[in-house]
C-alpha cells in the first residue's frame, strides 16, 4: 500500500502541482557541472504572453514562489530557482566574495542556463522570454542577457547601473540604510578621507554598463527614492546616457519607496512586460 501511494505521489509531482490560477512544474538544469533546482510556475486558464527567469539578490536565496505566482497571475510564466549551494541546488554558495568577478560571472551563467531551460520548454514555444531580478541582479542580468542572446527583455528592481566599487562607496557611506533623505553618489564619494582602491583579488570591478551598451533589447528599472543601498542618482544618470545613445531602457522612480519596493511596484513591472511583449 505504501509503495502504491508513493508511486501516485511521484506521478502527480511529475505532472505539476496546480493552484487556483497556476501550475507548478519542478525543473533541474546544469551550470558549470552543478545541478541547480527550480520551479516553473505557469498561468492556468489564461494566455501566456511572456515568460521570465527571476534572478536573486544577494544572500542565501531559495526560489521565490511568491513572485513566480504573482507573475503567473498576470499571464507571465516564471522560472525561480534555488541559488547555487542553497536549498536543493548543488554547487557551492559564495559568501565571502559575492561581488567578485568570478562569482558575478558564475551567477550570470546560472541565469543563462535557467533561461535556456525556460525558453526551450514546449509550452512556451513562440513566447518571448526575459530576465527579471532585484538588487545584486543588476550586475548579473545584463551580463546574462549579453551571454545568452535569448532574452527579449529585462526588468530590474533596485538594480545598480554602476560599478560594484561605486555601489560599495555609496552603501558604506549610508550604512545600507534607507531614509527620507539619501545622499547623492557625489556626496558619498567626496566624504571619503582615503582613495578607494578596488582589491585585485576580486578580479574585475563589474560594470553592467558594458553589457547594456551592447544589448538591443528593452529594459525597465524600478527605483526607490529612499534607497540607501545603491546610488540611484548615478544609476539614472548612466541609464539616461544609454537612452541618449538609442537604447530602449526605461526607468521609474518612486520617491517614497526604498530598496525593497517589489510589493508596491510589482504591477508596474508586469504591465510593462505586457506592453513590451506585443
């Protein structure tokens, strides 16, 4: 009896778990020889107009089903996954040098593998696929989009559009704290008593502008005016330069919101994705 029950459970698991307006299918994919584990959440009883891979922010992040289900409610299929070395994903989690070149490139390659898995799913044939993410994903998503050649769009919440060193200068000055008044990047830079030196052992000082200058896909950045974690003013300046050069990069600034602004602005992103997928 127990064996028969186990077989039924495994059979149902392979079909996917159904919610009120979504269906969940667990997937695995390989990146740098490590097996990463995730889930694709599909809309049910509505047209799938686009699909996204959601890329983590910093820290030991597991797959975020909340946002995947939120995407599905808006007709967007979403693949979320456990970061390498976390949850059910293999590989080693990098906690000491998370913003070093090696780790940024590795996480970008993980996102590329996830994107390839999503874009090749039979249920998504002909559906535009893109990348979405928050915070640290601001360095990862543009690089992954450049490497993959598959992404049709990008959406980033509080994604820095500056070098890692520039974000570090800013966040050290603010203590990573949101506030009613956050300093400009210039204020943070001018406050330093010693010249900032990027450590050689971290490799290249990653700069998303390099990838963004090469891409020809649309993107949306959502910022909070009270964000004390990234230099929003510098990020907007850099985006404006890219826009002036002809890139289809949109941004929106919510003056009363901070770094973690996804709950308040999620519909802004999904509405933009719908328009960009037509």
